[in-house]
């Protein structure tokens, strides 16, 4: 389970992905509640060296590992 503030490492995601083998801090959920009632749950991570967080969707969770 990943908690807010955990250091994570992305495994290889796909060719050209800027998060391949990168470390980042997990910042938690980024939820969008649309006017039509649909709720979209994305996630924020802050890669080492980045000045702004990156928003990822749930398909990226399987490529994340918590750094112990």
C-alpha cells in the first residue's frame, strides 16, 4: 500500500515514458468531480528534480514500488 509522502520508484513503463526507472514522492489522489456526476480519480507524484507534480492515472499504479 502506498501512503502520502512515500518515496516510490517507477519500473520500466514503456519506451519514451519520462517516468521509466525514476524516483518520486507520492502526493496522493487528485480527484475530478465532473458536472455530469462522474468522479475521476488520478494521482499526483513529484519526481526528483521536478518543480511541479505530475498527474498519473490508475494504470500507472502497477509500475510503482515503495522504496523502503
